[in-house]
């Protein structure tokens, strides 16, 4: 699920440093639910960014492109229009994929929180069970420290 971000240059940072890895899931019910979802954040040492906060660099303005004919200008504008449309579609798809990932991780997080709460409750119940049996003869022979 590691996809390149087509907007890295637009934003001035390298967002490909964030990788998402999802391993297989085991179990289907809440009690045996296991999730091996990792979010790995590793910065690419080769990536260099000219983006710096608070410092603006003067950028040269590009001279307007001169066309030999009106037809050449129209062709250029048409290609530019198509490229812009394609870029907007890619951005829309990228944002859609990002939203799906957010929804998945949110749902996964809620599921893990439920499982954690169930396990904590089970620990409390088991400790209470141990405390109720602390005066039993078997316990006095083989004490268990907890």
C-alpha cells in the first residue's frame, strides 16, 4: 500500500517518508481479535527540502512563453488543461485513499481499545477470584505471588 504522493513538490516536503504496512489479521470475533498494523515513519536521508519556515526566498518570474502561431498556443493550452485535469483527478484519488486509510485505522483503533478494556476487566476479575481463595488450604500450601 506504499504509493507515491504526487503532491510532494507542491507542498515542499517529502511525504513518501511515511509508509503504511498492514500485516495479516488473525481471528474474526472481538475476543480473539489480533491486529498487526504498523505505521512506520522513517525519514529518507537522501531527501532534501528547500522548504524552511519563516524564510522566504525570492523566486524568479518566468518570462511568458512566446508562441510562433495561434494554433501552437491553442495546442499548448489544451495540453495544459488536460494535464491540470489529470493532476486534479490524481489528487482526488490520493485524498480518497487517505480518507479510507483514516477510516480503517480509526476502526482498528476502536477495536483494539475494546479488546484492551475487555482484557483489563478480565485481569480485575481474575485478581478478585484469587483474593476470594486466599484462605483456601491449597493456596496456603502453594502460595502464589501476584
